[in-house]
C-alpha cells in the first residue's frame, strides 16, 4: 500500500491506494481520490482526506441529474422504493420517456434492495465529502467570528 504525503514528510495524508496527488500551478496540489458508491471504506477515505488536507476547494464529479444523491439516506431510498407504484411509474414515463422511466423505476428498486442488504445507501462518499466541507466551513466561520 502506498503512502501519500503532504509537504511535511512526517505527516501522512492518506494510506489509500486510490489516491493520486497531482502538482498544480503555484505549488498547489490536486488530490484525486477514486471511490466506490456502496463502500464504507470509501466514505472513511474521503472524510480522512478532507480532514487531513483541509483543502481550499472540494470538487465532486456528479452530474446535475444525480446531485439529489447528496440529500438521500438509507431510509429515504427504502421509503421511495416502497412508495413506488403504478401511478408514480406512469408519471416518470410521462415526464421522461418509457425507457428512462422504466430504468429509473428499476434503479430505485435495485438501490433499495442493495441498501437494505448492505445497510448503506449509494453515493455515501459524496454525502460525506459534502458534509465535511459544510462542517469545515462552519468551524472556519465560527472561529473567525469568535476571534
């Protein structure tokens, strides 16, 4: 397992083998981490990286259509699957297309089944990253106001 280091060689940033550090302009660094959607390990790696590096920016590779995943949790996914019925399927098909509506219906049910079995919702690594940034900003603003 390779170690990735910050400027201080005694300080480990991450032991993830899915992490690549790219040199940017003005001595900047880009930390690129590969993740899996149904993985507690990916969530831990993302959280640890953000906490250790305290980056100026965090970029999530997430299209507009999937950005709603930031607000999902295990209970919501299972509830959505249980609430899926024929009228909701017809509405999905009407709003998009037959293929897209059926695909979304199948995905909701698949995600719910996997979520129930694994106890983890898809996209947890995105939510962890988003939450860490929100916490980091909150503490940064709080410290600025208190000082």
